[in-house]
C-alpha cells in the first residue's frame, strides 16, 4: 500500500503479507540515511496501526543516491509487538 496514511503521517510503503508486515520508508541520501528513515518510522508511531494484526512487523529504511541512481544504504529492524519495543 503506497502512501499509507496514518494519524501521524504517511508511510511511504506498507506490505501486508500472510506472515508479516513490512513498513518501508525511503530517503534521498541528501536528506538522510537509512537510519534516519527508521527513526522516522519509530517517532511517528507507524507500526501502531498494525499491532492488532498480530504479525511480526519489520521496519525498513532505504536511502537512495540521486547522482548514482542507486540504493546507498538499507537498514532493517523488527518491531516487537508484545513489549512495544524495537530490536535490531
């Protein structure tokens, strides 16, 4: 689901699969790295919308370089529903 709307912002891309949920945030390298993308997901509480699905939720930050026209960084963290915390 592209441009997935929440009450705290828009998730760039959400993939709801039969066994997991992927929340993906894209950043241009000049505006931040993959770590900053993950931080945005956490700060805006994007996973909260999907906790009730009772599936593992993965947070994915992807940074792109517009000059190289390629992915420069990828970071993945799992959101732990039961503890309402993040792990790497």
